[in-house]
């Protein structure tokens, strides 16, 4: 009696390897975008805990924010993407930006990110 063999063929293995490779390549493009977004959120959270931030001049607040981003190697957030609006006894900080990375040929991966944080007087004072 002959035993029936089971398993994956060489062609099937190459197809599976190609599909896995494409997903890994896409992950290499997307993961740094979300890592940077997490850094933006962390910087905003740290800024909201800084003493006296609600009384500071908006340009000083932005400067402190970008110093925190510089430590995290964020390169896609520019000063034009940061808005500070007076709200109650502090500020409402909004960071809205877009990241575009080339994927394959003329296809790009685009990430649009937006984060908001209230910088209030009572938070850290």
C-alpha cells in the first residue's frame, strides 16, 4: 500500500512567503508612523503635567512641545500642524498632521493623525 503524502508544495510555499513578505514590508512602513503618533500623544501628556503651562505664552508652550518631540525623533510634525486655542483657564492643544510614505511603485501609504489635549491650570498646579 502506498501512503499519501501531505504538505505544502514548493510553489505554495513561495506564494505564502511572498504574501508574508508583502505584509512585513507594509508593517515596516506603517509601524513608524504610529510610533511617531504615540510620541506626539506622550509629549502632549507630559506637557499637560508641566507646572504653570496654562499661564505660559503660546510660543513657549509650542517650544516645550517641540523639545519633547525632538527627544523622540519625530520629524513629520511641523509648527504649522500645532494649534493652541485659549479655553477656560488654559489651552486646547490640537496637533493634526499627515504622513505619506511610498509603498510600491506609485502607491503610497497615507496616515492622517489628530490628537487633542487640554492644558489646564488645575492639572499640575
